[in-house]
């Protein structure tokens, strides 16, 4: 079917011509590793230290390494940790691989956790899950004609829904990892793209447990500065305030 020539050529083109092949191209493009290479180091699970160029692809959960003619890709199972200086954020980024049981008390899997903030009495970690691609249903598309009449094009069909989850954890001195808040970003590649970010507490009381007597001061600080404890960047600012108050 040829795409009709109307005053809505772009919208109609995507609506009528967005075939399964086009959807696959979009998905593959989103899954591409577009991260920059950085000078850094990796400690493998057997204790071998590697120095060279590396990049972490949070879309797949893999870290790539290159040095001379050597090129390898590592999963969390085969790495103890890695670090590199991120020029974009102007900071050293540190990742550790920890065994963590999620959903089952008897099954532990290794995941990469990034250190967001390390304090004397606890640390705050982030884990980004690989991208998930699934089908999302969509109905017929409503458009207005030049005369203001409502027109409906197409029929109910499906589109790709791309989602990625980031979870923030508190880690105690004895290595216990407690999930605090989960952020889910969802994008659907309909004719008019739909995207949403949702923050959901997993254990809202953890911040109070770990900051103890300073918690009330942090609540006031957050209120005065319009900060949200469930947002990663805001939480880091709150923890920096905690560090100033306690010197820890």
C-alpha cells in the first residue's frame, strides 16, 4: 500500500508504513551500544587486574574491554569490579559485582552495582537492568481534518514498548543490600511517541533507618530545596547534606 499524500504526510507515513521490519530497525537502534570508551581498569573474578579502554553498556548489562589486540566482553558473573573516569559527568564511576537474590531466597545472581555515594556508615548503590522490549497494543489513530472533523486511521495493532528499570539500594557495613526505590522508564514507539518515568518506593523508611537522628533535618532540607527522596539526583544532594551535617 502506498502512503497517501495528505497535509499530514509524516504522521500518516509512520502510521501506514511502519511495518514489522521498521519496528525491528527501531528496536535494534535502541539496543545499540552508543556508549563512549574510557580509560579504566577491571578486576576479574579470579583476581586478574586489566587496564585499558572500557565501556559499560547498561542496555545489556555487559562491560567491554580493549587493550592492544585484546578485546573481551564481561558479564557480572566474571568480574569483581571495574572503574573509569566519565568525562561527561566529570567523575570517577565505580562498579562492583555482587551476588544478590531477587524474588527467590534460594537463588542468587551476580549484578553490577554502581556506587552513587559512599559514606562511613553506609553506601548507596544503583543497579540498572538491561532494556526489555515487549509488545504494546494500540488502537486506531484519531486525527483532525482541516475542517475540524475527527477522522480515524488504521485499526488496532501493536507497537514496541521499551522499558528499563533502575533500582537504588542502601548497603550496610556488613554487606546487606536493601532495595530503596525503583525507577521505571517506558517508551512506546507509536506514531506519537509515548514515554513515562515512574518512581516507586520499595522501602520508604530506609533513609530514616540509615540517617537516624539527622533524618528530620534532611526532611526540612529537602522541603526547602524542593527535593524528592525518590529521585536519584535529589537523593544524592540530600546525602551530601547528610555528609556535611555528620562529617561521615
